[in-house]
C-alpha cells in the first residue's frame, strides 16, 4: 500500500559562500519509509540534511505532510522533524537527563507526556537509564550516539533525520543503534539516514538516494545492490 | 536527592568542592561580626558578586562574550544617583528605574549586536562600554563629568536608612544570596538548559527548536539587570559616582573574578569576588612587590584550577568504586 508523502524536497540548492554544496535536490519520502542517502565524503549529504531543517542557507521548497516548511529550525522541530546531527551534537557539560530534557524542549516542562517519552527512550536504550546523572561528555562514543538519538526521540518526531550515526563507532555499537532505529521504523517512525557506510544503510533502507558532487544522482532499490561494484557504478555515474 | 553531611565528609571530591564556598561565606560572616575595615572590602566584593553573577549568565551559561557590562552598571548607577541625589526619589525607586533603563538599553543594543559572534561580539560590546563611559564624561549637565555626583543617600525604605556599615553589609549579603539563588534557579530551568545548549552548539540547539537569537537576547537583558543592580548598590554604598568607577577597570576586575571563581558555576561569582577582593589586602604588606605577587597568585590559580576555585573538588582523586 502506498502511503502519503511525508517529505517532499524540490529544487533544493545550498551554497557556502561561492561554493555550491547542493544543487537542485529532489527527494520524496512516504509515511513510515526508511530511506538512506548515500554518497562519498563531501558529496553534499550533510548539506541536504541541514537544508531540509533550515540550518543551511538554501533555496527551493521543502514540504512536510503537504505543508511548506519555513526556513526556521524551530518551526521544523515543531512540525515534527528531529535531526541527529553529524558528530552527535550532544551537550557535553550537561547530564544525560538534561540532554534528554532538551530533546523535549518544544513541549515545555515535565509532565505526563514528557515521562512517557522518557520511559520510551530509556526502554530503547537501557544504558542511558544507568547514566542519567552522568555528565554526557564523559560517556563513550556509542553511548553518546545513543543519547543523541534518544534526545531526538524525546521530541516525539514523525520523521527523524540521522547524519552519519556510525561515525567513529565500533561496528557492534553501530549495529545496536541502527537496529533500534529499524524497530522504531517498524512502529511507524519515518527515517531518513545519511550514511557513508552504504552496506549498513542498505540493509535497513527500503529505498536509497545517491548524492554525488552536490546532486542527487540516482535513486536505487537496495535489493538491486549485490556488490561493491554495483554501488560504485552509482557513486561515479 | 540531597547529599547528607556524612556522605560529603566521606568523599573528598564533595567536601573539597564545598570548601571554597564555605570560605567565602566565612569571610562574609567574619566581616559582619568583626566590623572595621574588612566590612568595606567585603561590601565591595559582594556588590561585584552581583555584577559577576549576571555576567556569568551571559558568559558562563550562554557562552557569549561581553566586555560592555560596565555600561549597564553605569546606567543603574547614574539613574540611582541622579534620581535620588538630584530629584529626591527614594533609593528603591531609583534602583528599579535604573534596572528598567538597563533593560530597554540592553534590548536596543542587544538586537543588532548579538548578531555578532566570537571576537566580533567581544569588540562590539567593548564599544558599548566605551561609549557609555564617554557619555558619562561628556554629559556634564546630568553626570557632572569627571567630578561625578556626590550626596547620594544610603540604601533604605522611607525614613528607615541603612546607615551603619554592618547593616549595609548584611543587606548586601542578602542581595548577593538572592542573586546567586536566582542564577541557580535560572540554570536549572528550561531557559537555563537552552542557554547551556547554545553555548555548546548553536546549530544543535536550533535543531531542538531553541530560538537562539531570542535566548541570547534574554540572557543579555537579564545580565544587564544584574549589572544595573550592582551599579545602583555601588553608588548608594559609596555615596558617590564618577566615570572612573564604571570604566574598563570594572570589566577587567569582573572578568578576573569570574574566571578565578569559576565561570559557569553558581557559586563562582561569590568565591571569585571574595578572593579577588581580599588578595590585594593580603599582599598589602609586600608593598612594592604587591602587584607582582598578586599577578603570580592569579596565574597560579588559573593554571592549577582552570575551572576556577569553585571547581576545586574536581581536582581531588576519584574514589575507587566499591568492589
């Protein structure tokens, strides 16, 4: 069954000074989909993410559930899109609990809704429960990534964007985090995953886009990718 | 969960962490009990603690830089001085008017200036401090220029005035305690978390829905209110104001207090203000070498306690986990 589009990106372009980092990106995601964005380092994947949520200086349109999104990250967050940024973006001097509270910034103070969200995140990542009072910056890379994902989930998003969640992590930890995302996706959360490690992403994604030299150069079905050669063909197309 | 005294005593990191605050409180208590010259020294330290507590919100929590906080101390100080000494307003009304003026100026100045970041913000705010200093010098019909304004009444409500040094010190200690409590409550609030978040990464904060520009502006305004309050307290305690009292020296002293006490900590402003306030008195006997030893002491503190004296507890060895 085909569901309604949750995210529609049309003609999205972004530049850093004179350098064009993203050119006329077109992308569509449907409700409940798990979509991967692949591509080599510097291809423009992170810029695509930043442009969608309004952090980059971009032109073009982004529609979320049919409505045009403002170029304002606060409005994007309020609409129901959460970002797990590259490098995790956790707040090191704060405790794990405070980081999670910040994830629910848009709902204001603590209440039943907050407690429900917290219980869900701690169920998903039990290691965070043991470390609620610990300073976030003192945790391992894997735990920090769990916190970054957990913090994004505290916003109760309808769509979560993840920018290179495997960066600097051991394969086992990465697999644990991605498995949690797959679980959330099965429960209905739409996931847009930017990942350099293509085999990892293709295992989970139902569809994938390839970004190359600032353009979305291909849309691929992960089932069609059976070897590195297949992927390289898209990367260097 | 509150930590019991027994737990604190068993853990060197805990009691070492409390020691600097206990020292600062003991100094204030000693000054109140003993009276004499130390009352003046500690009184100035407490006024600066209020000023630095505000600076800590903007710099320690929000991670921004302002070299222009003296401008708001000047607004508060001159508002109190002119309204009470020239127009006969009661001190409390002068203080409130000064704070209201500081809020308006901080909003007007902050909106364009806070678009700047890093060194540019530092330079922008430095200019604000210099401009206000020049206004204090040149607007002679109101400020009396370098001659300043004297005859400013002491703090009080109605006919009741805080005339004795000791009463003034007790009042300052209460105001300082309330100021530190307010900054602690602010840090624990949703707004406080947003401040610390934007100091870590503005982009990550934005992605969480935090309005970074507005949050910075509010922090700047609150910080200005503290500075204005400190400026008003200063003029009512001294009974006089001149441009020299609210010049760059005030900013340098406040920065030193903030970093020595512990930037980003709740008690750091008080600890830093008391330590920096006392150091010149401690080294006074060294005469010609006083400044040299004072400077060396500051450098040693910053080398061996880079997080400030308030974070001394972190330097103690960690206890081994029970097996």
